[in-house]
């Protein structure tokens, strides 16, 4: 590590394309190969450089296929077929890395080996990007990514072989790394609102995340500390849960009654950057929960859903429930749904990074050039349909100065553009600008001329 750079390690089972990816990432920079004493595998290190980002080191340890004579790791089916020392090496290399690029193969889909490795990766408590390799065209991209959402990592589709999305990959990996420099710029406090029915586990989750029993779960009136906001630090970033008074203020009588005020819930969420809706996975989704989701979606409030108490279900039941709930919320596929357990700690490490990522997406600014190219691209892929033989003309698009991202199309006749086409525009823009989980707005304005 000559320049003392932060390093990103590539982790993935054999044949997912790590070596090709490694070479793509470093571009013309030659890889340095270290023959580590006592170890037969090569550890590849190279430096990733791209204008506008801090250079960083990329490390590939086990892009090596099995030796005929090597002993495969024993154990559950998930890890059979890994070579023990490859696992050990990857594990050791992760210790010294600042971030992990977890590589999977879109053609093969999610395998038990991926799941096993993902578990190891998760335990490292480092920022992770899941790189979905071998996506060779944009057509099926969403479909291919869908397989890997359950891992809970942010995803990026790439093709190492065809060079698709490699620039974006370099950017995204750089984003995972801590800023270098003498003065660490403190990020603004990220404000979170925790919503959900009584007993869903909001207090338990807040306690678990803030590492403090601030919100006393077994409720005795008058014993709780009276802070309305719970402020805490996690991995160097400050967070605050706003409006927690409403969470604690409940009596035994209202417990278990399916009742909470949707309006005051929405009010809390307007004080926060990101809203977290907690559902008890055993209880499922109530009418209020649905109404709340509807409102959050129509009001373009950035949020995600936690299915808490996952520890109470078997893996099969969990899968079934998750599927049911996802189907119920299929009208807002952009909203992430995570299975967690305040009790066992399952999935808790994914909550705050996800909140941060959605916040980042909410603040995304797209340059004029990129906007124009995007508009040409979406129009070329699908023309707006003609009504009464007149096809609405699209002149240009802009991004309004607001959060979440708001895109305004100037068109010859806004009323002549059908809602289905607006939905198409939304999907296409999400794809092009890679806004995965934040709400976005599309406005159409009638105009007579090009800018
Ligand atoms: P709140 O009303 O949403 O704040 O819910 P609480 O945090 O007070 O939790 C309600 C009950 O559910 C308490 O008895 C918790 O111990 C229990 N609970 C919370 N989270 C979990 C979890 O992940 N698993 C299990 N098994 N119980 C949980």
C-alpha cells in the first residue's frame, strides 16, 4: 500500500468474474502481484484512479479456481466447494480493508455459496456494495438485480466483460470509503422518524441501534427519560430519532389495539430526513399500515419498511411472509423491505446505511448534459403515444431545486401525455440516474418552445 490508500476488497465465489472486474477497475494501471510467503495464492493489488474521486486500492485475493489436490472446506452445503485457505485469506484481507465489493453473478443468480459469503461479509461491519456482474444489457437489468435484493446490500449491475457501468462502479466504491484529509468533514445529523403500530418493536429497535436503553420497553409510567429526540453516533455518523415521545407514550390499554394516528405519524415523518416504518412480521400488515404506506408514497416521503421480530419465524415462514408483504406493496417497488430482529440483532447493521443511502439519493443533482442525454434516451426507447394523431413533443427537461429529486419535462401538450407514459418515464429515469430507493417526482409542463 505504497500511497497509504484506503482499500476495497473484492469478495465473491469463484467464477463470478472478480479477475476481469479487477482488471477493468484498474484500467491501464498494472496490477502488482505479491507472492505472499507460505501462501500459494497471489494477492492482487492495484490502484483505481478516476477524475473526481480519491484514488483507492483494490485487492483481489481468491479469484482462483480450485486446485485438483486442494482440500475443499467442509460443512454445510453452502460452503462446500470453497477452498479453506481461500476463505481464510478473504477473511484476513477483509480485516484490513475499508470497504467490500461483494461480487455475484447475474447469470447464475443467487447461490447458497453467495449467501454463505454474504453472511461473512456482513459480520465485518464494513460498508458493502454488491456488484452484480455479467449483466450484459440494460434490458433485463431490474429483473436480474431482483434476485439479489434479499442480501440487503446496495446493488450495482455491471458487466466486467463488456465494460458496462465500470465508471459508475469506480464512483460507487469511492463513495464507500472514508474521506481522506486532515480535517474530517462532519456530515450533518441524519434525522429519522420511527413509525409503526404499538408493540411492533420501535423502542426496542431504537435502543438496539443507539446502544442505549433510552426508551424503556417494559413501560411503567413516569420511569422513562424524557428525551424527545434520541441522538447517537454510529460508524462516525450522527443520527437522531425524532419525536420519540409518541413512541413511549402509550398505556397498557392501548397496547395491542390496532390503533395509531396516521396523521401524527405523517407529521413526525415531515420532521425527519428518512422515515422508517416498523411492522411486526408475525402480525403482518394492518389497514392503518397500508394507509400509512399509501400516504408516504403519495406524499413522496422517503421511507423504508422493517419487518421486525423475524427471529420468531422459521426461514420458510419468513420467506413466505416476506413474499406476501412485498406483493401487498408491489405498487411501490422502490421501497426497500428489510427483515430484522431487535432481539437477535438480525439485519440491524443494514438499517442506518440504507437510511444514509436513501438520503444521498434524495439529494442527488443531475447535470444538464446528463439530463439532455437521458431525455433523448428515454424518448428513443419509447416514443410518447399519439392522441388524435398528434404526438406530444418533448422539448427539454430540468431538475427542480428540491428534495426528493424532481424532474420537469417541457412538452408541447402536457395533458396529451398519458399516465402510463409518465410511469414509464419514472422507471426509465430511476434506471438511468440510479435512484433506487428514494421517491422521485415527474412533472410535465406545456411549453411552446425549446429552451
Ligand atoms: P413499540 O411499541 O413499537 O415501541 O414496541 P416495543 O419496542 O416496546 O416492543 C414490544 C414488544 O415486542 C416487547 O415485549 C419487545 O420485547 C418485543 N420485541 C421487540 N422487538 C422484538 C424482536 O425483534 N423479536 C422479538 N421476539 N420480540 C421483540
